[in-house]
């Protein structure tokens, strides 16, 4: 079993936050920060730019590292079925939009329906995952220094 590093973007534009809208049978509709797994020999900054372009069609510019969050599945069946995804570390960056025009997203995640802009004041009304991001989003948007959001131990066979 390995530990999967992932880069996630907090991208604000005109008071709205860019999110991936997703669906899973056990959760219904939910939202996540765009981003994903770091490839070997790729920097976190390169990963966040690539992943956001693939999932949303937007080019982002990483500006600051703002948080670290861990997700660890304790369920043996998940660890056996998804050994490379049972322990993930999310490196969260505050980003801005590049001036490039948006392109068609070409590699959306499983379960991803779309990408949407959600008013920052409405974040508390949506199912933004993980909850630690939703609960701390205003701090992360304005964070003067990085924040450790903790480790979430998940004892279920359902994965996001």
C-alpha cells in the first residue's frame, strides 16, 4: 500500500469558488475542490495545473499552499481493493485563474458531473467534501499561513 499525494485548488473568481460537482449512490450530489493525484516526477504545482485543466477546462495559477488534509480508510476490503487510494494526502493550494480561455474538460473524475462556480457565502448550504474543507473554507481563502486540517479515518466500504 502506498500513500497517494493529491493537489487540490481553491480558486476564487468574483466571489465564487470553482468546484467539481459529483454524484455517488451512497452520497447523492456532492462537491469537491478540483484537483487530483500527483504523477511521479511532477511537482505539486504542476499537478494542480494539470488536474484543474483536465477536470474543469480552466488554467489555474497556484499562489499559496494553504492546507494539508489526510484521508485514511481503515476498512480492510477498501485497503485490499484500492491499495493505492486507501491513504491520501491532500495538498490544498489557493489559486487564481489564468487569462487563458477555458477549454473543454477532457479527463473528468469518476462520478464527476460538471464543474460549477458556487458563491462563497453559499458554501455552508452544499455538500462540500471533505467536511473539514467546508468547515474551514473561509479561513483557507484568507489564510496567512498553512493549516493542518487533520486526518479523517474512514471505516466504510464506500469510497468517494
